[in-house]
């Protein structure tokens, strides 16, 4: 969020005050999905006004995991024209924010980053619950903000009017990623992996978790039987041991590298050194790794369940999107791209070009439009305009 918040703070129509309910990531925190302690190594709090609201909750993944009662006083006394809430409706602090906003007659905006009703954990009862409950939930918003066109289509399909849904693209600091990629020594990074200039390097950059389907890529890579090719896993998680064992079983252990968890400042060089990134996820609301790789000129192949596929990959080449779980289709794509280094370079340039119109500036503009629409919608109910 930091790059987007900086751009929002610079927007002439927005006066921004950010309230953090948790500083997880800014402070060292054990991430069970990464299976390691994480603290991001780039500035997160520069360029905008912010404060921390104490969390009195358990910090667990539960309703009272985030319980920040200080939000009530902040919103009730703040005389805000609008409250834009990025908290999940599954936590207590969301409902504190909602109630305080309504009593203060502030416009209340919240959003959706999902592109499907399918639950990540596979629990079938959740789908009908969402189908029935989400239309009621999102009707509470004065304006719904969504991070992708796939999420926008999902919300509109629930009966929320189109004019009540605004796209605020999920973005990264494009300029920073591009500048860091320019500084990267592609040859040196590849040499450290045991790859030369002609080696076809395929990258997986994500948590090693079941819903990311890292085994799909490993098996498709083995099926493709690519000459002079290397598969690199950047990321950590509970599946690492299983992946290492499977690579040995498939007879490709010597052609697979596991880099472990990499912090933000290390990633531009990794994207720059790779020829192709693959994201096979079965449940992926967006995936900013697609943004990051694209900014570094690394083309991306993704499953059709990746939220960023429609917005960032299809405009480059829709043929880079394959049916989730279809190993034969993924293997075929790897084989075709391995034999076409010229096409890969063209795709990399096209991916980088696509990011020019999917930037934090676009997020700030979308947010300003959403806030304006929400405030205007609240005017009749509040008996007047907002300052």
C-alpha cells in the first residue's frame, strides 16, 4: 500500500490521514505462510501522514484478531468527509470503523480484491454464504472500491449498481522497480544460479503454499524436458521440503534452485535475471508479483485464476494465460517460449509498457473519483455538502 498512499497524499483532491491497525511487516513478525520472520527492507511510512491505532485484539486470524477501539474516537472526532477502509469485514475493527463513520455522517468506502466466490480453503459452505451475504455487505458501502476489473465484474454481478463501483488499481511503485531493474547485473545473478546467457530461466516468485500450486510448475517443467533450462523458486513456505523431494523424484533436482525468502530490495535483480515468471495459483485475488515482474521487463505466464491476468497479462498476450491445473497446457507454453528467445524479449518490453497505465497515479486518481462519488451520494442524507 505504501506507494499508493504516497500518491494519494500528493493528489490535489485528497487530504489523507492513514490509521494503521497493525504494523506487521514494518516490524519483525513471524509469517506462518512464508514460514519465516518478515520485516520489509524498504521505506514504508515516508510521504504521507500516518498514525498507529493500538490493537487490543489477539492478533490471530479471527474476528477479534484486529480489535482497535481507538478507531471509534479517531473517526467520531475527526470530522472526516470520508473513511476509506481496507480492513476485512471479518474483523471487529471493520465494524467499529463502519459504525463510527455512519454516526459521524462520513461517507464510508470499502472494497473487494476477490475475483471469485471460491474459498481458498475449499470449504464448500462458504460459497453460498458469500453469494447470499456479499450483496448485503457491499450495499453498506457508499462506494465500493475494487483492485481489478475481475473484482469489478464480480461485484456488479451481485447486483451492486455499476456507478457505485470504482476501479482503484492494485499497483506497485513502478518507477522504483524499473530503476532497480536497470541497476541489476543480470549476468552475475544468473551465474550465481549456474545459468549462462543462453539458459532458459523460469521463475516462481511467491509463498510455497498449496493454493499457489508450485508443484504444477515443477511437474510441467519436468514434462517439457527443456534443454539448457533452469527453474528458480524465490519464496519460502510449508511446501519447500515436498518440492525438493519431488524435484529429486522427477530427476530434475540439479536444474532447480530454491532461493528461500527474499526481501523487497533483492527481488528486482531476480526478475531481471529470469526469462519468464510463472504463477500457477488456484486462488489469487490479484498478485502484485505480476506488477513487479512486468516493471522489470520479465514476461509472466499465469493461470486463469490469477486476478492480474485479465488486467496485466491479457493486454500483453492472452496466450500467456492457461487453465488452472492444466499441466499439459503449461508444459506446452514452456516448450514454445523456450524455443523463442526473441519473442520473450518482445513480451518483456510489452509487459513493461503495459505498466505505464497501471500505476500508483492511476490508483490515486481512482481513489479521488471514488471518494468524490461517495461524498456526493451522502449529501442528501446528511442534509448538505461535505467540506
